[in-house]
């Protein structure tokens, strides 16, 4: 499939006389896609039931005349003020019981059925009007589900919907009481209507209650998204996407993605480095203008899995953003590097956010390809350079990876619910494993937790998967390659209890986690072969072969054939040794890379990406700072 570039555009923000000039300039730059509409509800429906499509008709027509294709967004992330008058109880309520007000965006509750009905009306009207317009060649539902902590609401609407969800799942209060262990602290219920939401309790709520609320909240996002996709599909043959975000795990993206054709995500490497990536101050200083060398790639591969092979960047950072604690300017070349890295991981399209920097409202400090005065910003030329390179580059596709990593949204919820140690996270444990594989120069596929066949891979990592699914258990039993699981893998039942027999309960691996300890960051557990376990260490008992041992004599990594269990969170030195040993055993060729240099093989080319602020020499090639180098395989 041909790789293309695009941009996010807001015709409602600019004089109509400017649209033709903008469209011509976009086409001349080499762009293909233009996303519009996702925040324009008040312009589409200024009053309840009165639609104004004229401006949108003309905007789409103008873009189409210049050979551009439109991604049309449904505007449900920004309900108009009149909507609040019609449904004053549609506003979400935060964990402290405070309604979240109008005046920004995402001011709605996924569980409010009246608001869902309003969404169905506007989406139906849009789909009927534009569903077969050949310029509108793709759709986007809503915008950035979960942004601004809006997945979980503690409102009356959410309470009623949660009770119904529980009644359908458990059928009786007695069954719920048994599953949750409500005999503890006399928490039994005799009626589903007695059950509240797990907030404002004196101390921590029952973790099984919390986990069911997390599952329910995720299901609400899935059903809200499905409401829109089902309407669009009745009227349009074109693909549907949603734009996910980085390090956002509040809902199950795999489940949401099942109703979509394309997974896309919004890539803001500099903001994410400051705001979301757990790293040392030294690391953040080194990459402050480039972003973390692995964070974007991890999400590229994750969303490739969510999209079942089809994925885009719907918003790519072109310059300083406005929302992070500090907002650096990208190093020259990074807007090009970020785009090429996405394409090397299989992206079909990379769309820059946004065309022109807004001179008003909340995002006026967020850079675009153009300044507010329409003068080209630095990324404009870099986008044009990528467009020319894409035109000259033969078709490339993803290639088979030797290594795979299982990532599970429910496991992230589980360890947030019961971390047992500050900062324990399935996401960041998985990310460290991914980073370890990337540092060895490997391609990595991310797999969902219900994967039923692992035979395509020589090495599989499943760190911290809370509850192994039956398909994954069967896949592990049949697997002939090397598998590394743990820590905390299979540590909970589906009802969030400690299982007996004790975890990890892996067939053929005679080991149990007798107890576990969490430790402050400055109290590492040294390993006899070098490096440390940190943050989390399990005491392993049994007759499995000990492969790694702590200096205090406690096994750290145990094995049965090619199945390995890791009883702690390894630091980089220990992880590199463990991964190297596994790669050697499986005959996987590694290319250990210098700090900040990353490699990606496609079906036809080898790409090198230099995230460093200085040139790097590797394999006889000098890659400039923020540079991209490729060779044909």
C-alpha cells in the first residue's frame, strides 16, 4: 500500500476566501489527506435539530478540487453549549464527586443515554450526507477517547449503567458477593441497587469492585464507539479510524479496534518525554528535543496490533506543543525522522497536526506547519522533503519479526488497582522489555493477550500479564520457541483473587511465587551475574532449573526447557544479558546499537534512526543528528 502524508485542518477557523489558497498549498507540498470536522459540532448544528452543512460542503469541495482526500471526524468530543441545557446531567463527574464543566472539550459521560442519542443523530446526519462523497475517503470517530481522564465517570448515569452491567455479568448478588470476596469487612450486598461506585470510600475499595468498574468503563467506551461505527457503515463504504494516544490505557484498545478498520494514534514525542515517559533526568535532557528513542516505536507496533495490520499517525507533532510541563522545539530533522520511523513500522499515513497554528483559544501556543501569519514553520519544509522521498521510494512493507511482546490493557488496570509498590505498571514493564529488544536491533511485534498462536516467533515475552487467557495458555503449551514470563504473570484469577495453586501455575514449570516484596528505587537486589532486580522481587520455590540467582541466594530466573519465569523487575544490565542469552539460544541475530540509535527492517529496506543530538557512526555509516539512513536489503 502506498504511504502518504496528511494534515489536520479546521476550515471553520479561517475565512472562506483562504480555503482555496490553503488547499492549493497543501497539494503542492505533497499532502494527500486532510482531517476536518472533529470539533465543529456547533457549526454543523448551531441549534437543536437545525443543521448547517453549506460551509462543510464547500470546504470538502474545495479540498477535493485540489486532489486532496478528506478524513471526516464525528464531532462528539465537543458537544455544544445548548446540549448541556438539554441534558444538564450529561457532564461527567470526577472521583471526588465534582461535575466537570463546560468550557473545554470531552465534557460528556459515556454512560449518559440521552447524550448517546444526540450523538446518534449527528453521526446519522453526517453519514447520510457525506457517506458516499468520493472526497470523504475515510472517517474518524470522536477524538482521543480517555483524554483528560474522561473514561471513568462517577455520575448517577454511570452508577445506573454499572449496576446493570453487574447484574448481567453475575445474575445474582450472591454470585457477586462470592466473586468479590465481600465476606471480608462485611461488604455483602443483597440487591444490585445497593452497589455504588468505588470512590469516596474511607480507605481503599475492594480491588475486585475496582477491577469490575474498570472493565465496565472500558466496555462503555467500546459500545459508544460501536454506536458510531454501525451508523457510518450503513451509509459509507470508506474505512473508519479512531485516534488513540500515547501511554493511555484506561480502556481496551483491542476491543475498540475490533469495530474499526484503522487504528491511528496521536504522536507527540517531546510532550510525552516530559509528561509521560519514566526516565532519569539525564535521559530526558539528552532527548529533550528529539523524544524517547523507543516510545514512538512501541506505540507504532502496539497500534499495528490494535488495527490488525492497518494503522496511521493521525496527529504528528511538528513543533512545540502547548500542554506539557515544558514544551521544547524539535531538533531540525525530527519532523522528518518521526514520519519515516512510522512508515518503517508500517504506517499507511502520517498526518501532521496542524496546518496553521491557531491565533486564539486553548491551543494558540501549539505549533503547526504554518505560523499564524501563514509563513512556513520549520516542519513545513521537512514535510515536503518526506513527500518527495515517498514519491521516489519503492513500496515497502513490514517484515516478519523474530520477537513478540504480549501487552494487555486489563493487566495495566490490575496493577494500578493493586500495585503493592508505588509505580508498578504493566505498561512500563512491557515498555522496558520492548526497549531491551530494540537496543539489540530487533524488530518486535506486539500481541494481544488472547493470542492463540505463537508459532511465527522465536522469542516471546509476556511480562506481568495478570491473568493468562485460555488461548494464550494453549499457545504457550504448544510453543516451540523461548518464552519469558513474569514478574506477576498469572498472579490473579479473573475475579482478582490470588489463585491456588499459587502463581505462576505454568504447566511443566515447577515453581511457585511463595511471597513478593516491593522495594524503594534505591534498594536494588544485586544479581550474582551482574545487574539488579529493582522495585519488585518474588521469592521462588520449587524444582525448576535456576538460570539467574540473586547474591542472597534467591532464584531470580527459573526455567523448564525453553519456558522461563522471571521473579523480579530487571534493570537494563540484567535484562540485556537475559535477552542476549535467549536470542543466542534461538539463533536470533542481534545488532547491539549505540545509545539513541535505532534500527528497523522492512520487507525491502533497513532503516536507521538517530535520536541523538550529535552524529553517530555505525557499521561504516555516519548518521547525522536527527538523521535517517536507509539501505536496500
